[in-house]
C-alpha cells in the first residue's frame, strides 16, 4: 500500500442509467461534497468509455475529487486518473501496478478473508468487500456476505489496509456496517436511483463521517 494515499471513508460509484449520464451523476456528486468517485462504465465501446472518462476527469479535477476507473487500467492511464478498481475477473493488482506505477491508487474486490490477504500481498491500496446484499448493478455476483459476515472476515484477515463494504447498501445499513469495523462504505444505486440525489448524498456523507 502507498502510505501517501488517503483512502476516503465514502466511495461513490456511477452506473449506466437510461435517463442520466455518468457526467451528470459525477457533477451532482461533486457539487454535493463527494470527494471519491469510481466511474463504473459497462458494456460500452472503448472510444465512448474513454470520452466519458475524460469528461468526468474534468469535473473531478474542478472539485479536487479522487477519480477511480472501474476495470479499465488502460483508460485510467490514458486520462491520468487517480487510480483503478479491479474486479475478481480483471487483471491482477501486480499487472496494474506495472502499468500505472507506484503513485496511483489500486483497489480490488474481495469476497472472503483469503481474497483480502491475497490483494494485500499483491499491493492493493484498499479492498471492496462484498456484496453486502443482492445488487442488480453487479453481474456474476459472488456469495452474499450479509451484516453478520463482515466481522468474522475482518477478524480472520486481520488486514492492515482499508476495507470498504459494498453491495446494495442503504442509508439504514451505514451504522450497523460501520460498527463491524469496516473502514468505510461504497454506494451506487441508493444515490443514483434516488428521487432526490442531493438529499441522499448528504445523508450518506453525514452518517459515514459521524461513524468513521
């Protein structure tokens, strides 16, 4: 782990939606105080993905917001994003590190204590541990961890890197999840599908900051 990197306690993920763009979601997030955005683009041609990423990078830079690219190391490098988040089926942390260098943030997805320890050994800066519950934003979903699963996994791994809970998390889940000892939480649909996104963001930020 790069000791100079600050990992936020709250990670916000964009998603593909028919009525609002990634750029619009990023703008709303930044305007309302989110300072860590993971751009999660799925099933789009490289050029379109790249253009979305460039646009979102401009927005994030304006607000001094960390931008993490989901899955795509090449795009993260091309737009000089702050880092990349890799799923279990993506390239390895070590491969990403060779391409991006030591100063970039590299996160990985875990579903067990063994996953966490492997990611830590490979040099990940943080781990997204989930899914907390079923979520339709993730394809090929791993085994659901549930609230009772987090503490045993954290204790078994005894990890020294930040563990971020992810997967279908709602505002009501923040306090009990933070009480398990996770470093932070990641949220997507609970904000992206909210009628009042600004209010949802403020609720999450207030709760996570209070409990972190």
